[in-house]
């Protein structure tokens, strides 16, 4: 009898974990770049997909969504492999005004992403990062120290430089200084750099990428209601020339974050991302009254949503993520 029990247990108890679906991080481990491709621990191409949180600023519509309930819901129900913590650095209630409070919100999302086995982007959500380089270096140094040994974490050091912010004179020198600070502590995790003109001028980055670093990607942002084939053509050229691109923010609506979901153009963009093996993170988990928001006002800010809690964009993005195979 005892022997039989032992046999049953050796078959069942030890076999059980192998039936559980591996988490994205269990499956892919440490990510790196190989030419323009993002690859996993086995050097296989990987395409991450997930939502971005809204600006974390105190008193804004996004801050209450920075919690473990939201991260667990997007990992388990939306099947996201990544989530982006968009730490507000500009405007009122930002990290510059209130660093500890914003850091804690970001850390709660990072800790929950680690717990759920998904990737997490720590995004310096600014349009003027070069003005706060000292703070950026200090912040990313502390994030690298705390999380740089884990495969989950991706650093995004500049959300969207403005149109007038020069790639050569301003963005590259800033990026180099912040990357140097991160690399002193964390030699390998992915780092995403924003490109000129709200992260659309990937052609400028392709002509003059940063040299001497590994695992650097350049961001491409688009809003399907506004940006169309000409931006895809520009991105395709950059990819063909060897630039690793990461879509760290896109919207199905207009570039101002409002308007209706442009389903047709969104599908063109998603096919483009898929064909090129790009990762895509969409804007945003928030209940602000605008088209890009995925959660209806009044719905829980702790996740566990039903379809009725989601806006048209929320319903669309959840479907996209559940169907996205990495
Ligand atoms: Mg590392």
C-alpha cells in the first residue's frame, strides 16, 4: 500500500508542475538583441505584447491602477507578456515633484510583474528628459541595483523626445550618460531609447545608432487614427537597415489619445508588427474619459474586470493580447 502511494505520488506529484503553463519569463528568460531581432534565452525570436499604464502622476487618472491586482489581471486574463509602468516625470504630481510616492507606485507594478512571471518596462515618461538627466541617472541606478539581476526588467529611458529635440545633439548624449550609469550595475537587461519626434524618427536612429552597447532598442510610437503607411514605410527601412525597434507605446485612436478605435488601421499596424517580429505595448490602462482609456469610469481600479468594465479600446486590446502568440 505504501509502495503504491509512493508510486502514485512519484507519477502525479512531480509530474504536476510540468502541466502548468510556463509564464512568459519562465519560457523566454533573459532577452537580448541579435541584429534587429529581439531574442530569448535560446536565441529564438520573441515578440512581447501588453498594455501600458497611464502616467503615474499623483492625482491623475492613472495612478490608482499601479497595483498588483491590475498586473495579475493583465497577466492571467489578458495574457499579456509585458506591462509598462509609465512613471510621470513631467507636469504636476510627477516623480520630480514627488519622487518617493511615484517610485513606490512603479515598484508595486515591477514587484507584481516579477510575481506573475511577465516582463515589465520601467518607463521614464517624459518629453524633456534631457532637462532632468541627473534625476534619471539616480533613478535608473537605483532600479538597476534593485532589479537588474532579474530577467523581467526592461528600462525605457526616454518616452518621447519632442520634434525639436535633436537626435544627435541632445537625445544621444543623454542616452549615453543614462546607459553608462545602468551598465555599471546591470550589464545586460534591455534598454529602450526614445527617438526624435514623439518616438517616430527611427530613420535618424537607424542612420546613427549608439555604438558600443549591447541589448539596446529604439522606440517607435504610433497612434493608428493619425499615423499610417508613411510611418510604417519609415520604420520598415530602419528595420531593414538593422535597427532593433520596440513599439513601447501605440494607440488604436488619434495621437491626442482621444477619438474612436480605428480598427482597420490598427490591424494594419498589428500585422506590420507581427511580420517584423516587433513587440507592442498599447496605451493605456486608465479610466480618464478619452478614447485610449481601456477601463470605464467607476470600474474597479484593482483589476478583475468583466467585459462590461472595459471601454471599446479595452475590449479590443484584450482580444489582441489574448490572440498574440509570442
Ligand atoms: Mg541584468
